[in-house]
C-alpha cells in the first residue's frame, strides 16, 4: 500500500513525488484530480523550504546520488497494524518532555532544522504514501475530515508536519511510524478540529464587535499527553498567525500555605492532604484570570499567566514566583485550558461514598467548580483512557525524568502514594464524563478521543 525508497534527503526532495494511485482511490476521479494538483503544490512547498547544509562536501553528494535502492512495499496488513496498534509498547514522546515548559511558562522554542543531509540514507515515502497514511487515521471522521478534504489541503498537512518536526527536533525524512502517527493521526487532526471550532465561534459576532477568545477545554488524566498536545497546538496557532494562551488547572492550585490550611481543616482525609482534588484550588483566582483573559480582545492589551511549580517543597508544589510568569498580548484568538478533572460533575452522595467515603467532601467541593471553570469553556476535547491504573506508570515516568534532569521530584513510593489520592475521583467521575460529556458541554462542540497505553488515539465505537 505504501512504498518506501532508500534515498538521501537531497534525492528525496527532488525525486520522491511520483504519483502512484492505489486501486481503492480510482473510484473518485475528483479526489484524484485534487490530490494530483495538490501534490504538485506540496512539491513546490518542500522545494522552497529545503535548505541544504553547505558544510558537507559536494563529493559526498555525488556518491549519494548513485545509491538509490529499489522500491519496496508494505503489505496492507502491515499498514493496518501500524494505524491501529501504534504505541502499544512505549510511546515515542513521553508527556514529561514538556514539563519544564508547562511549569516555567518559558514557551515553545523552535529547534534547528533537521532536514539537511544526514550522513546515512533516509527512508522517504512519497506524498501519495503520506496521503494514504493520513486517511487511515482513527480521528479523521471524528474531526470532520474526508479523503477529499485531505487531498485539497495536502500542502497544509505537509506544512504542519514539517513545523512539528522542527518543534520536536525530529528529521521529517526519518520519521518512524509512531512519530508519523503522533503528528498526522493526532496532533494535526485535533488542530484542524480546533480551527473549525474557532471559525464557528467567530462567525457568531458581527463585524466590528470585540470577539472574545474561544476557550477550549482539555480534560484528560495525568500523564496521558495532554500537556504535550496543548504545547503542539499552541505552537501551530502561533506559526499560523493566531495569538493563543495556555492554562492548566494546576496553575490555580492553592499556594503551599493554602494547602497546609486545607489539610488542617480536613484532618484524616487523605484526598485533601495534598494538592489535586476538588477543594485544593483557588477558585476566585481562576475566575479572575479567565475573566481577564477573555477581555484581551485588542492590540496592546497584556497580562501575565499564572504558573505553578510542581517541584517546590520536594514535589508538594507551590505557586511560582510572579516574576517568572509568561506574558500574553491581545487580541487572543484561543485559550487552551487543560486539566485532569475539568468537566467532572458532582454525583449523588451515596454514589461517591460507595467508591470512597472520603470523596463526600470532595464531591461537595466540586459543586463550585462549574461556575469557576467549566462555564468559560465553549469547546471540549476529552481524552479517554481504558484503565486509570495507567496514571501511576505515566506519573512515575514524569518524576523520573524530573530527577534525571536535576530537578527535585518525588520518590517512587511518594509517587504511588500521590497517585492513590486521585484514583477514587477517577473511578467515581470518569464513567459519567465519558458517557455524558463534561459539565455543561454541547455535544456539537465535543471531541472524544480514546488513547492506548502508548498515548496514541485508537478507534472505538
């Protein structure tokens, strides 16, 4: 189904655009015409954006030009396996990769361009192969994309993919199947869905009216990749000329002093001993912040975004010093707001007590969260996990990475204890979140994505 040719990057740039139409596409001539036209547009884009490395000797290039290997083909079953089982082992990009960005607010930085003459031959697929790969993605229908739309906008897909490679410092000519899946089956489809939501939101306002930014909520368990997803989306908005702001519910945790007070007010309740559950957030502060951000509709308007330092007090955390908070400037187009318990709905007392008697207080605290958080959110992305026990493994990976980076973090036993304080809430509230959607959400503005243990989207009924 997909053909790969062993080429050097220079050869690939010049030669890998031969158009080969698989039999299952020949039934729709319009798709073929659009795909053919847009493949040539994509070819022009890549040729224009390609920057050779002058530091390499031209003699080595002439040698590389003669090393074209015969094409080989993947079987249909192999591509089916790739599209449905990617990430069943370890993930290519762990969520902790961007933890420093999330906690420090330093913002995304572009890495060096990697698509320049590596010393070894590259396995490069044609644009046609990439089109086939995109169309095999599990989210394509859910985000309103079709084979026809992909064909019409293949140059955009290539552009976004190239920019994501630059962001994550990957060579676009050396992408593995899991890396391609993360970009073309996950990040880019979600970005296109967000763009559609923004367009619909903006269409509701008359010309000349101030348009508040659309707040998109991301509800997903800890460690499942939501921070990295938001990081990638924020970057794509930035490079396409739209101003965005990113927030986490973590940014609204009580200060270390406030956490001590909460613990003293709830003696013996392990769920409120540390940050995390409903009751451990500064709700007036979150309302103040979200309200102010929604008013950043004009040029020159600025404000700082709060940030939380999870590494403070040996992993117990504290609000970061305001001098380190990043600044955003209007007019904002979108606010990306993520959190592990966004959209949780209070349940009958007997339901939560059956899960854990300590949840009764947490459930009562949750009643105030709709007005503080959920009512600001007009579009939702819910990332569904199959087993809440994954959270422990993901959190442990994050803490190990923090320790290896020289930042203070929790020990393995502390991680186990920490996550155990979240599991009752997952068991109580996730079934309703997945079956009914977030508190106050509109099904027309809700995207539900199920992921596997490798944090990759999968097909589900």
